[in-house]
């Protein structure tokens, strides 16, 4: 059971670190990728 929780924590840490690093990687590139563009505008709505 401990091994399962360890795996869950490791996966959550990897996903969390990716979400923290992704905006930095995007700002370092000359053009935004479609993935980050889609994520960034997904909750924009039609105001």
C-alpha cells in the first residue's frame, strides 16, 4: 500500500513541476506552441 501512495506522490510531483515550469519554457521560446496557447485561452470565454 505504501508503494502505491509513493507512486501517486511521484506522479503528482512530476505533473506539478511541469505546470510550474511550462510558462517559463513558453516565455523562453520565440513563438508559443499550440498546446500552451490552447491551455491559456481555454477558459477565456466570450466576454
